[in-house]
C-alpha cells in the first residue's frame, strides 16, 4: 500500500471553506457527507494531493476560534505567480507575496477564511549545496 499523508482541517463553516478553497486555491471537491445542517466530512483534491475537512464537533476548534495557527500547509504548484494572483483576487489574506527563497523555491504565504496558513511554492533553481 502506498503511504500518503492527508491533512484534515477543521472549519466552523465548511460550506464557505469548500467554496473558498476552490475559488482561491484551485481545489476540486471530490466528496461531501452532511449530517443535518453541517458538513461532517468533505474531501478536496489539487493535482495529486488532497485534503479532508469538516466542521468541528465538541472539543475541536479551528485556528480562527483558537486564535493561533497550529499547522502550516505547503503545496507545490506549477505557476506560483499565477496561483498567487488567483488567491488574491478571490480574497485570500496574503501574508507574504511571492519571493524567491534561498533553498531554490519561489513561495507565497496566504491564510484562508478560518486562519489555516498555506504556503504555495514552485521550484525555480537548484539550491546551493544540493
């Protein structure tokens, strides 16, 4: 069996998150399970990657409610500058615009509707010492 890490993100408003992640970051919804008026579980894909998400039950909180982020999501894209423009136009909170990093990648940092920190990167050169 192939080993794959799939982050599971919590959103108080999962419907809004699904829409935002699609418009801003290019994710495609692949599955949704509702429990009454809440989304208990959903899945989205971006290229070969995927995420799972849902509305938190008792005892769980999104970063927005907690007041601090607890994880950073790093995602590779083919054209980081075009991806950045898409995210900005869709209303993503831009924390850092695209910049070339010393390790050979061009990266930008955005925050979604509930405070999850997303980094989108594209390799642009071989890092020194690699």
